[in-house]
């Protein structure tokens, strides 16, 4: 993925260099301008993805500059961050009115606030992919293969294994999510209501403090669409930004996309640290899973990031592990045994499997899967 380009407009050389160094450290490409006019020309010529502007520049005011950029089609959608030496409330208002998305006052915390804003504004596809919390996507080629149950239970085990870590589960299965009914969440907040909020409202702090906290499950939840009608109102274009904000405030972001591999979810798969593919043992699911894998490979997904789980959700019949591996041409990392009605039983009681059936083999399997996945994700990050 090409590096994102950030334009810094600031008359103060020292300040400009300081910001530039900080952004370069985070693998952004940086261009600099020492005056408003120079900045305007650079913005139109170099097409940066974002601009950091000190509005106290004097040849053109920051407000005037922002209005010009917003009125021009080439730069109308470029987010503007004011990094200002003027802390006055009036200035904040005139800048926001002129089109700045954020106003940061130059102070001790300015750099970390700036980094957070840049990361959030550039979105998932924009921000360097491997930054922030570890992203684990759960997908399957067919419905009913146990994706949601496994996603919730692995998240629970990650949270339990690492009490200091912050874990969030996001349900992106359309048209109806099923993590909420599994974990027993009945609140009204969900992916549809959250994507309907503004970029400023859905900050990393918002997600850190305002998502449902499921004590028994050791994770926070961003529930899925509650019904098909709601899903038609989903602002899909905001999903990347929401995931970026979540990655900024959680150590692990697990997303259930079920079999909804689409234009909306593909960028998540491409940016995921781990793609957990749940495969059931019937021949048709295995064959569809191979198709999905080939597609992912084609779209540049690192096959080492694929964590295949064989789930005997349909019963004891079907392909063996070896046969499945041969058909998929990738190793199966974990096999979940057939659990008869126990999985459904734990789900209907909104309880993690390991709490309901601590002695069952599957409880050990979920534990192991959680450990292996976190180890793999960290190893891939370090590459
Ligand atoms: N290993 C297993 N043994 C027995 N039953 C299982 C197993 N795994 C999942 N199930 C059951 O299969 C059903 C489907 O599981 P789940 O909802 O997790 O699948 P899904 O792939 O998310 O389905 P959907 O397509 O509806 O999103 C549930 O009733 C669940 O309890
Ligand atoms: Mg599901």
C-alpha cells in the first residue's frame, strides 16, 4: 500500500521540522510549506491525503486557506487539522467553521493528540496497516459453520488469558448480526447507530469508554445490525474509520464478518493481522472455502495470516483434517470437535463455552486457538 502523504503548513521552521520528524517516524510521507500560498500550491499540485496547518500563518489566514481548499474539488475532501499556537475559543470556532476537522493547541500533549487524529482521519485503508491493536477477522464461506460462536469464544479466551489487554468484538454480519444474542447484549448501540455518528464523535476515546462491556466475556462489544431494515441504513463508507478508531484504543479487535465477503469487508481482510477462516467438514463448504482463499490470495492477502479452523459443526461425518488440508492447500491450525447441542446450549445461556463446560475438550481447544492466534499475530507484526 503506498504511503500516505501529509502536508505541513507552518511558518515556524523548528515547529514544522518537529512535526515532520514525528510523522516520518510513523511512515507517512511528509511535504512542508512555510507559507499559506506555498501550502495552497503544494496542496493542489501534490495532492496530499491530509494537511496539518498552523492557522496563525500570516500571508493568508488559516481560515481563508481552509475555505480555499474546501471549495476546490481537488482538495475538498482532504481532512484539515489545525495545529495552532492560538488557544482562544474564538479561533477554534472560526477554524472549525472554515473547514478544519480538528483543532489542536501546541502544547505538551500536542504530538500524541496529533498522531491520534492523523491516524483516525486517514482511516483503515489510509493509515499504515500495521499500527494499533491487532486486527483479527473471522470469516467463512458458508453460513452456519460456527463463525460467530468461535469468534466470541476466542475473544473471551484472549481477554481471560490477558486481563491487562483490551479486547473488542465487532459484528459486521449483514443483514443481522448474531454476536449480541450469543453474549446476551440487548442494548441499542450497534454498527448502524455508530456509523451514523460523525467522525469527531466516534473517537478512540468514545469507543474506549462507551461500548458495552461484557464482564463474563472479557471483551467490549460493537454489536451488529439488529434487523434487515436497520442494515439497509448502514453507512458502509464509515466502517474503515470506525475500525481505525477501535484499533487506536484496543489491543485486539476481532471482527465477525461471517460469509459477508464483499467490497465493504475486503479492505478489512487485506489489513487484518490474522484472517481466521472457519471451515466445516462437508465437501461443499471446503470447496467454497478454497474459492475464498484463492480470491484472498489474488487480492494480496498474505496466506501466512490465514488461520484455518476446522469446525465439526455439522456432526461427525465429512472430510478428515488431512483431506481438508489437501483440498485447501493450507494447514488447519485448530480442529473444534463436534459438540452436539453443547455449543448451542452455552450460546442460548449467553455464556462462554469454557465457563459452561470447563472440562470439555473444546474448552482447551478455544484456549489454544486464542494463544496461537495472538502469538502468530505478534510474530507477523514483528516481520
Ligand atoms: N463444533 C460445533 N458442534 C456443534 N454445534 C456447533 C459447533 N459449532 C457451532 N455449532 C452450532 O452451530 C450453529 C451455528 O453457529 P454460529 O451461529 O456460530 O455459526 P455462523 O457461522 O456464525 O452462522 P451464521 O451463518 O448464522 O452467521 C449454532 O447453533 C452453534 O451452536
Ligand atoms: Mg454468524
